[in-house]
C-alpha cells in the first residue's frame, strides 16, 4: 500500500510496534466487518520498499479481503502498489 506512517497515524492514531524473527514492525491492526483480522505492517529498520503490507488471517480470497479492507478503511485502489493473485479454487 502506498501510504506513509504519518498518513496512517492521522487516520487512526499512533502505530503499535510488533516483533518477530525479522525484527521490529510498525503495525496498524483491524478487525474487518467480516471478522477477518488484518494489519498494515512495515519493517521499522530495513523495509525493502516504501509503503505498507496488508496482512490478514482468513480463509477468504485475498482479493475479497483487500476489497473489504479498502471499503472499511476509506483507502482507494490507487493506494495499492502490488497485489498477489487470488489462490486457485480448492
């Protein structure tokens, strides 16, 4: 997602900091209306590119999650810089 930390903080307030084996992450976490858990994340020290990654925990199609996130957040498709393909049907 092509958005800065400052833009996100102006929408939702201060970010959280989360940690994993890769390091420290700026994190903005949400429960979407469908119940999907989603977060915009960005590495604090070694981000490979500008912007944020949308991560989600759900069995739903990634395209559907993205569409729901955009609607709920007020962000637009123009804010999306890269999108993975939908997973194939089971």
